[in-house]
C-alpha cells in the first residue's frame, strides 16, 4: 500500500492534530515537511502510521537524532480516542534530514 495524502482515513484520525503537536515540540531549526499517513491494523488494533519528514538547518542529523528521540519519547501525546503506540526518529534516506514515524492506535 502506498503512502496517502494527509486526508484522514477514518473519522477521528489524529494526523493533523499530531502534526500540530509535533511542530511545537521540535527544536529551533528543525522544520516539518509534507507529512503522510498509512492505515495500519493488527489482529487486535486499528490505527495509522504517520510519517513526518524534517529538514535540518546546519546541524548534524546523526547528533540530533538520539536527542530528538529521547525528547519525543517523554511526551504524553494528547490524542482523543487514540494512543501513540510507537515512535521512531531516523536519519532520512538522503542523510540531509530526519524522519519521524509514529504509530497510533484507536483507544
């Protein structure tokens, strides 16, 4: 399944709210790019995978990645009807930025 535009897949999808909350938590100089989401389900849960590419000014992605991962893991995300089940910060494929991926499940 390909990544879809930012349109919510199900009623109450927290993608846009998650993007706004995430933008507030990013350090100065780190900017969110165009985010995408993909529906996700397991035998017991329904949710979505949210992908947020970030561009970095002159900072080194390898240095910033573990710091941002630790910072974002401490946040209690307030998403009515949803829970952030997993969060990962990775270096982008081109090495010039970061990619934040979050898995949300319906509560």
